[in-house]
């Protein structure tokens, strides 16, 4: 297949996908005239009309419909072949789709990505941030980052780091409502809850080998840690959040730690991905980068118990 004929096939396929030659030209970085000429050359080479052109629209002929299916498959195979050759040369390319919780993605993952992409300049990374529970396989993500307990699944999980948590409140709230001296007193306080927590409105706190569980109730339940942080800073109540969310507020004095001798157990951050003996190089490199950057462990484990965080 010559370079000219490959370009003509790409022009034909993109014209159909884009719904017109002008749109196809913009996608291909070409001109409408050139795309039109390439499609005509392809039709001449095949000896068949592929498209019916009118002033308002394009329509596939019967021959065009049949050829489109073959052409799309061929282009997909060529792209896959190019990816494998590139990986054989140690180059990371293609599209990497990553999903992560909102606060973790903004505060922890976002600052790291420029370093990773600087090393792999031809890679396209598509990052989706959401605290919503998703099915990584159905959503088409290559890597899904989750914090907390993991649901049983057929996914592979790699532990990246532990995220320590603590109780905190605004100084003004504590002046008005008092500072709890024991976990049992939390039931009389206004508590701000994370709606995707696997324990619901129950807060578990530990002091050495001693553990207490208290019912935490209050005026706000939200599915995002930064919303809870803002509410706590405004004096709405006590909050239980990872240190990576509340750390800056604590350092600046906008929040103070409550019950420092009683800490909730840390929660683990995992990277989840489908089992695949031939994991793409871009996925392997991204996982290795996260483990090194976040200081986690490299052992692979099966998820044992929700894909949330």
C-alpha cells in the first residue's frame, strides 16, 4: 500500500465519520480540496463510486458501505501495529484513559502529571475526575484510582500509598461549641460526612489498641472532600478527611486537629486495571511512575472488599 493510497483511505474514512469533507479536512489538518481529490483518487483506483455528493450532504453507496467496514478495520490494525513497533523501541504512545477521585486528582495527581508527560511527549493522557463509583471496564478507563476499601472484582489492584486521616474543625466552631475531649462527645457535635464512605455515618477512631465507633450526624453530607473542607473552614462542623485534603488548612490555622490522640485508620490508595497479560507499555509505565512518585508498594493484590474514594 503506497503512502498516497493510505492517505486516500484515511480521507475517505474521516469524511464519513465527520459527515463532510470540510470537517474531515479540519480533523486531518488538510484542505477540503485535497480531501475531495484523495477520495476521487481512491474511487478511481477501486473502479467504484463510494460517495454520492450533493450540495447539502454526502451519502455512502452500497460499494462505499462495504468498503468502509474493511477500511476502518485496516486503519485500526495499522495503528495497532505502529503502537507495537513504538513500544518495541521503548516509546510510550497512544491514549491512556485514567479515572480518579476529584480531590485526590486535583491535589495529588495533577501536580505529578506534567513530569510524566514530559518523559513521554507523544502520549495522550485523558484524565476524568469523579468521586462517583464507576465500573472501570464499562467506562473504558485503562487505570482507575480508588481510595478506601475495594469491592470484589476481577480487576488487578496495586497499592500506591496510605492516606492518613484526622478530625478537624475551625477554631471558631470550637469556641462556640466546645472542643471534644473524648470520641463519645462527638455524638453531641455537628459532624460533616462524606456520602461515599463505606462506613456511612459511623466514625471509627483508634488510640493504640483501643477502638471506638461513634455515630456522626450533622447538617451536611457531600460526595466531595473539598466541599466538606470548605464547610468545615466556614465553621459548620467537625470533619474527618485525609491529610492531603486538610493539610494546608491546618498549616494556615484555618482548621485545628481535634482529638489528636484518636486517629481514624488510614485508607489505602489503589490503582485498578483489568487483568491483561500483555498490558500496554503506556499503562505499565504510568503505574510504575505512580508507585515511585507516591512511595507505594509494588506488590499486586486482588481487591478484597467499594470502588470509591
